[in-house]
């Protein structure tokens, strides 16, 4: 199967929500809930293996099978066990979100089911004999996993869709500055004169005379806007040099080198908006999670490791999902 390039599990919108399928079993397994017990079904091993194999192969294709020789704690827990636990936590969260989606009447439409079928067709078409033997999944297993992830994301989108999370450029603004720092007031005055009166290059003067390791800094608006350096920096025009600023026993001279660092501003804007969406989601998901503490109990989760070669290379389950 072709190799994907996913950096992590598919993140349901609002990454803080996930760390990370009711397939009828012969007998119904109850999940452990904090305040009540509900008869719901876990994922089968074959369904879980769709995700487990994807993450195993993603790491192996990137770092080789030696990645599983790494211990992640003092007790010698292998990275394979951590990866399996992360998948388990991710699927427990998907289960929780689907339960809440069902309660809120959020389901997959016929058009969306067609999309899920297309995802499934593409994924199954890429599996070779080694993949099928290791994963052990049927087409129905794959379709179930895509369906649940789709429904969980639809729930998240229904929550974030009501949030006014747009951040203005002014709120997200990031600027670039250079600074000269010294503990000597006379030295600071002499440096300022050479820059402002004699026309010396600020960067050259900073490299020669600053007593701080950092010369180039990025500053952003925050709750710390009352900070003297931040407040002064944002009041400067691009390429303007400040007067001497005294703070905490040190003398500062700063220059605004970029009054609007566009790439950094856009990145910060996206992060601020994401944080607002995350909060909206957690305000709803958090209390629900406290009432529904889902823990899968099937034995296969504890009896699995990656000590033996798997004969599989499929790692594009989430890449295919992202394409749609």
C-alpha cells in the first residue's frame, strides 16, 4: 500500500478534544462509566487494528522498526505499548463523542455516507496481501471506523460553528524588535547617542555592546501589555529606535525592525482562534466525559506488542480521510 505522511492521528477539529463504532458482537460488553453503566459495544480487534496498524507503520516507515526498542519510562515500558495505549485512548474518545452526537441527534446523512464509502473504497483498494493478513479487517470494519470519525468531527463542528472565534489582526499582531541591554546607564547613553546622533547601525552596536544573549525578539500583544518593553515596542514605528528604558535594574534600547510580522501574526491568530474553539468544545465535552468515563476492557489491548514483523506498510488511513 502506498505510504502516507501523517504527522499524528487525524485530529478532530479542536486538537485539545482528542489525544488522539457499534459493531454487533455476539455478546454486549459494558463500558465502565463513573456514574452509571451503559450497555455499549467496544471496537472489535479488527476495527482497532485499522488504526493500530496505521500508527505502527507510520512510525516504522519514518524511523524503522528500531523505534520499538525505545523505553518511555524507568520501568522499561516500550514505545510500542505507549503507541497502543494512545490508540486506545483515541478510540475511547471517538466512542465518547459518538455517544454524545447520538444524544444530540447528530448523524451521518446519505450524502456523507457516500463520502465515507469513497474513503473506504480508496483505503481497501490500496491494501495488499500483507496488510490484509496483519490487520484482519473487512470492508465493513474500515467503513465503521471512517463513519465514527466522521460523526465525531461533525459533532465538534456543530459546537465550534456557533462560536464567534474571529480574532482581529490587531489582537494577534506580532512584531519584531532588536534590543541592546546593559546594566551601565552611562554606557546606554553613549550607545544611544552613537545610534541616534552619529547614525551607527543598530544591529552592529547590539552585537558589540549588548549584555544579553538575545538581540532579535518577537513580541505579541498579551495580558502583559503593561510591561514597559512591550508597551514601548508596540508604540514604535517600523525602524524607529526608542529612548533608554529602565527595567529591573537594566537599561534597554530597542528598535522595531518589523511592525507587522505577517507570518507570525497569522500563525498566532490561528492559534488564538483554535484556543477559543477548544474552550467551547471542552465546556461541553468536559462535563459529559465526567459522567461517561469510558474504558475499553477487551483483552487484546493488553496482549499486543510490535515485537514481530507485521508484513504490512499501510499508513494512509488518515491521509485518505483528510483528502475528503
